[in-house]
């Protein structure tokens, strides 16, 4: 009796028989597309005196992506189906759009790091700009100003915004809630310079014209932060399941305690993200702080007395008033921008850790 045995089919043939391309096929086609595109542009640049300098990198990438879309669509339509070919084409378009949207961010970060790393030294973070007109100097006064003003604005805006969102979600009904929602929407679109002018006008009427201090800057930033906190927290409170509230009410827990012990802990992670978005929204503002907090070359940690320097205003001031050494001033401006980006990254990391610590703990079964 003869037993016939068949050799196991390869994964590639199995995939093609099943009507689908192997997993490595799209990547291979993408690589081939870029190679063909690079060869075409390489031949075009070979006739010049400086072929490497004349090689069109952007054109190579664009033509390579377009060539890949055509190839993957045709091959998928033949080997798989028309529906799958359209799906692969849409995937390529979405991925391309994502990369295009990512390019400005990557370019911005690269530019800031490349230009700002020059002044990242001990002197830059331990000295102010007092009596400095050329080389040297630092941003310790601007860091203190940014931290104190932003912290004060957060202390003012977060409780107001959070309590407003709680009222709108848990208690607000009728015309009052609609009016609050309307004014929050209006405040969301207020230009930052208008917030600075408003705070400046109020203090000019109450105290004296021309006054500038850190607390005024904090109030201007709080005006900008509050609607962001309200909108973000409101949406997060609304998605808390009503079953949790009803279970708490069934146990005889009053509404205010249910909000404090059930609703807020359930949404604390999202609320912290909302607060961080609000801080990131205002920490880089320049125009309102120029009007309210002013600028100084010395360290001032009293937000209620005298002008205060902040990192955005410092970068603006260094670029606009370059002094006797323009290269040093521009380097300080880039370094201040890089420091501001790092501060925002640290704050986001802290927000994630705080949200993780205060989030409700779910015990395993």
C-alpha cells in the first residue's frame, strides 16, 4: 500500500491561496516603491556637478508614496478583492496624512532642540539677566515667574471650573444653566490679548494706571484657563455611568457625598488631563503677560509686588532686544523655548502619575 505525502505549503502560497497578501508584502512593496523613486531621482541628479546636493529627497518621498499606493491597490485587487484593495488604499492615505501632520511637530522639536541646546548649562539655570547686556546670563527669574504665575492661575481657575462643571452636570437646569453654558462657550473663544486688556483695565481703575505685577498675569491666565477646565471636566463627568450614582443613592448616600466619593474619583484621570490641557493652553501665552505682569531682568518671587518675567516673555524680549551680542540673545531665546517645552512635558508626566494614584482601585476577583 502506497502512502502519498504532500509537502507542506509555504506561508506565502497559503496566504495567496486564501485570497490575501502575506503580512510582509505591503512593507516589501513600500520599500520597492522608495527604491524605484530614489533611482529615478538619482538618475535625474547624476548629470549635475553636485549630485548629492541636487538629489531631491522630498520628491523621492512623495513619488515613492504615490507609487506605493498604485502598486498596492493593483496587486491587492488582483490577489485579494476590490474591497480589500480599497481598504489598503485608504489605509495608505490615512497613514500618509498622519505622517504629514506629524512632520511640523517633529520639525519644530528638532529645531528647538538643535538651537536651544547650546545654552543648556549651569549658568543659564542659576543666573538672571540682571546687569547682562552681552554674553552670559540666565533664566532663573523667568522660570520662577512662569511657575508662580501659572500655579496661581491654576489654583484660581481649577476650583471655579470644576465646581461649574459639577453644577452643570449634576444640578444645572433651566435658563441659568443655559446662560452659564453660553458664557463658557464665549469665553473659550476670547483672544488672549483681550483677557490681558480686561485685567489691566480693572486694575488701572481700582489701583492706578500703568500697574504691572505677577498676580495680574495670573488672573489673565485664569480667565483663559477656566472655560477649558469647565468644558473638559463637564464632558468627563457626563460619561460617568448613572448606575454608580443610583447605587450610591440606594445606599442612602446624599448627593453631595456621592459626587465627592463616587463621581469625582471615577473621572479623576480625565479631569487631570483636562487641567493639563488648560495649563498647556496658557503657559506659553505672551501678549496678556506683557500687559499685566510686564518684564524685568531681576528675580522677583512676590507676585503681589513688582513686575515678573516669564519664559514666553523672556524669549520674546531676547529676540526683539538683542543688545550688543545678537547671537547670544537668540541662543537664550531658543534655550528658553526648549525649557518651556520640557516644563510642559514634566507637568504632563506628573498629571499622569497623580491620576494613577487617585484613580479608583479595582480589586481582582
